[in-house]
C-alpha cells in the first residue's frame, strides 16, 4: 500500500499508533490489526475500515443539459433503508434534499444551479448512517433566459 500508508513517528513516542491511508480506495476495505510490543507486553487493536463511494455518469465535470446519474455505494453489510441527497445544505433557501430507496439520483437536465456541494447519506437497517460529500462541477452557461442583452453605448456588457 506504499506510498499511501504512513505512521507518524513523533506520535509513536506518545503511544499513538494510528495508521493513515490516503487516498483510501475501495480495495482497502477490511479488518486491520495493530500489534504493539513493549518490553514483555503485547497489545493489539482491531479496526474495520469501510468505504463509501460516489460515482457520476458522465464523470465530473458534467456538461449542462446532459442526463446526470449520481450513485452512492458503501461496503456496509446491513440492508439499505434510505438514501438522501443534500445539495448546498448550509446555504439557505437554495438548498435541496431528495430522499428515496434508490442509491442513484437522476437529474435529467443539470444546470449551473446544480453545481456545488452534494452529500449522499445512506441509512441502514442497523441504524448506521454513512455519508460522503463531493463537489459537482457543471460546464455550461449561466446567463439570462432571454439571449438579447442591451447595454448603453460606452459601457461594459457581460
């Protein structure tokens, strides 16, 4: 897994044996064990790593007005109860929330207003809630509905 895995040597002296994996990949899912030997004592720790992935079709950046499918999947083993998608949830009146049983959200004609922060949240039968956030980029034009723009002579027009 090198060079994606690291231990912080300075933290080891303080008893912190944390393992850092960056970036995490789907294949990294599984049970990890740490064994620490100090003099005659052996200590162990088990940690299970789960992974959540968000996929876009077509991939990011998305061209405006093309069908967009956003899927959210997790390695969690319980039954999926609900998937919720949040768009710009902390930005006030422009925020949106869509919930369904499907892991996939479909946007038939994405516009520039669909760009920004999206979070998928998966809720499972064992009450586990898992989420991932990503930034959606849309390529397109964000202009007036009427393609005619008037500007005074001598001024600037955008």
